[in-house]
C-alpha cells in the first residue's frame, strides 16, 4: 500500500479524476469549499482590522486582540481543509492498489 505522496504524476492525476467523479458534487466537497470561504473571510477581516489599528492607534490593542485569533482560526480552517482532502486522497490511493 503506497501513500498518495509517493505516487507518480500520472497516478496522482488518475486519483484526482477519481476524486472529482466520486466527491465532485458531494456534501464533503461543499464542506471543503465552505472551510475555504471561512478562511478567506477570516484573513480579509483580520488584515482589515490590522490595517485599521495602524490608522487609528488608540484602538490598536482591541483590534489586535480580535485579529490575531481570527488569523489563527483561518489558518486552522485551511490546514483542516488540506488534511481532510489529503485523507480522502490517501483512501482512494489505497483502494486503487
């Protein structure tokens, strides 16, 4: 049983196509897209808060106390999305062999 990372480019493309066929319109893919949207929105709001805190220095601490956890949460969403998809690709690769 080989891992997805160890496969050749052609094998990875085949598994990606199989993933798109099986999970393309599934609830799992919708959840992955939702996590990506949450992460993007989190990054945008965090960056906006950081920029706003430099413009209005009297509100710096409050904005940074909101922006930093928001950046951390958005990063966790992106990492979780990556690992969830990677886990499914690993399962598909192990089914193939």
